[in-house]
């Protein structure tokens, strides 16, 4: 059975004759007659009573007509979904992200939903390395990664960057400065996460320090932002001041006895990583939504 046979069957039923059905379908009448006859043979049923004066549905034809309409509607829906998927306005886009990106990602998804309401985005929150691994293996279509440097075997496109903020004890003399350059913090221990936890940010900060010729002793490890800020305030009171730096997404966190100052000369970049080759339409829609959000 072919969809064309069902289409011709429905057209004859609607038009009440083979000639009028042929005109509606823009084919010759003989083709309509042949396809309907073939359908009847395949089904083992007579669908029409044919006389010289009229063509009417048999009881079997009346019973099968709604089923034929349903089958044709389903086929049309398949074509529609396929076309929407090809255009990237429908389907599923699997995006790797991190909790820290939420304040940037959710407004972008709102823009994307307005532009492509049938495109669903499935978020995977994982570590940076796990996101990259999942992208390379095909589990993800795209992944957000902090750090604008190259990733072997992947393409990266910058989507936004965040300012870097220094946090240090409010009572420390350096807190009188309105902003910092890396050299201003020489000699004060820096709380930084180990490189294996956040290689992009670790390399960014250590590169800044080296470039400024600054000797910054390593302090205790950065854990979470709130825990680290609490430790900075507490340790300063006991005579062991230290500082940390973080990329600002959204508002500054609440922290008593801690001063926040911008770090000049650097920003923390976030990129959209994809596998090499032309962007899928859905990924292009996502990239355009990030650009539109950034422009707002």
C-alpha cells in the first residue's frame, strides 16, 4: 500500500468521481483508476460502486475512509516535523552547562523559546571536563565552557565574558583601593581551586600573575564561593589575611567583613563548544539567542 493510493481513494470519495478527482490531483483519470484498483486488490475489498451515472462508496469504503484520512494526516505530520527539525525550529538540543551559568543561560532560553517554541533544550549540568567528554562522544550537541582557548577536536565560539572580582578582608589596607591590578596583590596569599578542578580559570589567573611579574603565594584552596568568603573574613580576624578572585555572574554575594573590588585587565570568557563542521540549525538558533541576550 502506498500513500498515493490512499490519497487517490480519498480524492475520489470527496469529489464523487474519478474525473473530478484527477482534476484535483492534476493527473490523468487513468492513473487515478489504476491506483484505486490496485488499492482494492491489495486490501481485498471493493471501495466504490461504479456505474455509468455515479461513483459511490461501498460499505467497506465508508468504513475505511476515516482511516485513510488519519493515515494521510499522520504522514503530513511526519513531513512537517521533519521540515521543522531540518530548519532547527523543532526537535531536541542537548546542551552541557554548569550551575554558575544559570543567570546567563535562562534568559537566553527565554529568547530561544520565543524564536523557536517547538525546539526543546535539554540541559546537562556537569563538570567542565565531563561536558567536553560528553560533547566529543556525541551525548551533547553543544557545551558551554569557561575559557576561550582552543579545545582539541572541537570548535569554540565566544558567547559572553564576565568581569573578575577580587574579594579580600575589608579591614586590610589594600581594601582602600577602588580597583586592583594583579601587581597590587603581591605577597598576599591567593585562594585558588586546584588546576584539576578548574583548569581554564587556574591557567587564566596564573597567567595574569606571571605576566605582571607578581609573586603571589598560594593560600588554602578555594572551595565554594560562600565558604571561601567566610574563611577570608574569619582568617583575617586571626591575623592570616588572604584573597580570592571569581567571575561575577549576577549580583555580588552577601559577605560581611569582605570587600569586593574589580580586577583590571582581564575578563573570564565563556564559549560555546561544538563538534567540527557546519552548525546544526538548532545550535545556530541557540548561538543567535546568546547574541541577542548579550545585546539587551
